[in-house]
């Protein structure tokens, strides 16, 4: 017997990405849909990533600059 899917959970990391736990579809600014089924996915919130919409850790290089 299969178990029902676990609900998606979102965590906002201070000065960092938005973590999504569970399967989700992320819509980029241009309307492109990005599906993820990873256990945890990190979505960029600083806007400086080279892998949009996913976080690549660039926010760590923005020390001293305002971040969301």
C-alpha cells in the first residue's frame, strides 16, 4: 500500500535561499516552469544566481549588501 504524498514545506533562510521540501513546481519571472522532485530544493532569493531559479550560493559573496 502506497503512502500519500507528504505536504510541501517551505523555509525562508535568513540572508539565503528559500528551501522547498517535497515535490514542487517553481515558476520563474519569465513564466518558465521548473519542476523539482528532490527531497530539498533551494530557490534563489538574492537574484544573483547563475542557475535561476535555483540557488548556487552566490548570496554568500554578497556580504554587507542588502539581501531579502
